[in-house]
C-alpha cells in the first residue's frame, strides 16, 4: 500500500518547493495527500499573501473545507493531478485563482466551494469538473479558454454577482450542466467552434441579464427557467434547442440561430414580443439535416419518391413521435412569429409544420396533396409557380384541342394553332364574360360543322378539367399575393 501525507507533514514538504515535492511523491510511493486542517495563511505567518503549487504533481489530494480568504493568489498552474482532486467546501480568495495548464486526470471536485472572484482554467485538461452547489460571491470571469474537458457540472450553483463563463475549449467530450442554479447575471461565451454534447440550463433562475453567445452543441436544454432580465441567445448552431416551460420577463432575443431539427417553445411565456429573426431550422423531409436543395427540387424529389415507391418511411413509433414533436414545435414558432409581426417567418414555420404533418399521414395517397401544394405554390409563398403552372397547362391543353381538331381545318396550321391557344386561354379564365365569345370563335375554327360546330367528347372533358385546374392555380396565385403583401 502507498503512503499518505497528512496535515503538517504535507505542508512542510510543500514549503521545500516543487522539485523536492515531486521527487518525494515519486520515490516514496505517495498515493494520497491530505491538507485538511492546515491554515495556510497562519502557517506562512502572513509573510506572503500568495501560495504557489505551480508544476506540483499530486496523487489523490484533498484541500476540502480550507479557507484561503486572506490570500491574494493561489496558483496551481501546470500542476498534475493524477488522482481525484477534492476542493469541496473551500473558500477561495478575492484575488487570482489559477489552474491554467493544469492536468486533472480524474475528477476535479469543487462542490460547495465559494469563489470570491474569477477562476482561470485556460489550457487545462479536465476529465470531469464538478462544481455543483458552488457560490460565486463577487463579479469575475471563469475562463476555460483552450481547455480540454470531458464534462462540467455546475448544477445547484448560485451567482450573487455578474459571472462570465468563457468556454474556449479545444475539446469537450461530454457536456456542461447548470441545472437548478441561480445567478444574478450570467454570460456564457464559446468563441471556438468546438462541439459540446449538451448544455443543460434546466430550472435556472437569472435575476438580471443572461447572454449565451456563439454556442455549438448537439442539445441545449433550457426547460422551466426563469429569466427576470433581458435574455439573448445568438450565433448558435445546435441540433435541438428546448426552451419548453420557461418564462421570459423582459426582452428575449434569439438571433442567428441554426437548428438542425427543431426549437421547442411550447409552454413558454413572454412578457414582451420575442425577437426570433434569423432562425434557420432543419427540414423534416431531410430527417433533420439542413436543406441544401431549393424548395422546388425538394418538392419534385418528394413526389418522385412517392410515385416510384422510393420514399423512406418512419419505421417505428419513436420516429413518428419525433415527427409529431417537430410539427408541434413549428406550430408554436408560427404563433410566436405572428405575435411579433414577423410574417415571413410565420409563413416559413407554417410550411415546416405542413412538411412535418405530412409524415403523420398513414396512407401514401393522403400525402399527395401536401406534395402538390408544395410543388405548385411552395405552401402559398410563391407567385411564380402558379403563373408557370397556368402557362404550362395553357400550352398543353391547346395542343390537346389542336390534336382533336376536325380534318377539314388541319390545312390551316397557323389558324388552327391560334384557335387552340385562344380556346385554351378562354378555358383558363372561365369567370370572364369574354370567355364565351372567345370560346365560340375558337370552336368554330377547330370543329366546324353545318350550322355550327361539332365538338368531340374528349374536348369537353379536357375543357372541364382545364377550367378546374385554372381556378386552382388562380386561387394559389391569389394566396401567394395575399401572403406576400399581407392583404
């Protein structure tokens, strides 16, 4: 069994410096160091106001319940913690707390500790950092710039002053958890594009401003939070953002946010109109990936897959439940966009809601109207598509009318072509009084007969079909105009 250093013996060895300490730890096979009970300021007889463990090598070490309040600086820079490092219940000083370049090969436990200023963990390597139930008593910055982190836990913490967490990770294999914490004012910055597995903010209370910027995560959860001051979430790339049940008492600003699946605002309450400009969401047809195709090509692809049975169906109830969650979250975003008078975003959320709802139809034929609505009007957002549809069917039906023309009229090709176009145009606007006159003139040229004209039954069928299609396309055009100009 290895040796344990305790109390005064450990302190005496510390006073001999880094070289003596590290040599003794290795040569004497020390497996545990326990500084509990040592009063550093008194032991140093106040000759210095700082202590340095810079470059020290520790096995499992305990600093629990120590009070460093009278010191100005505590320096653990470049220290190596081979075992668990326990700083639980420690009162850290108002001055500098340095762990820059430190290496925690196992857990770094700061539970129930009190920080009277900031803390510097820049360039540190932390397998797991446990900061639950900590208190941040004064304004300060907590920096993890350039750190390699397995995971950080700040649950049930309390910040009495303004705290800025600077997570400039080189890597973060797990996540960051602030659940059930209370802060006076908090700002979280993640300047480097490192993927964080999850950021949990559930049941957090922030009395003043809360700012979360430049985050990249698989999942950000802020359920049932109370934000009493201004809230800003921006420059975000995330797979899923969950804000269900949270309360925003002041201004809430969500800007430049890219979400690969959906945002959940269900059950949220906003005291002021919410700013959700610049939100970009994924497409349920693409199964959560950012759409790179145009809306037209997506619609054509969807119809092609449907009719040629190439479409991938949701395979189980879990996937169907996820799609239903998409639809529900898009519906809520549509409501928020309407409340904030963001008509463009409201239309976009309506389109995504329909795309998600389409998957919930059990029968394949029940999905066809959704595909056609997308193809011919982009869910009521396009003016060009109905016009193009009218033009295409105008030409197609004119060819049908020409193909059924009487043999006696086929010698005059140009006259026949003009009459076919005229008849097709008349059927495209059946509600105009001009329709009857133009139709009679065209029929007389295409299907002449003694005493009038003889129209084949297939032409009657084509004319009725074209009139119905024309009314549909004109309706879609009117819908597009209404949505574009909010008539």
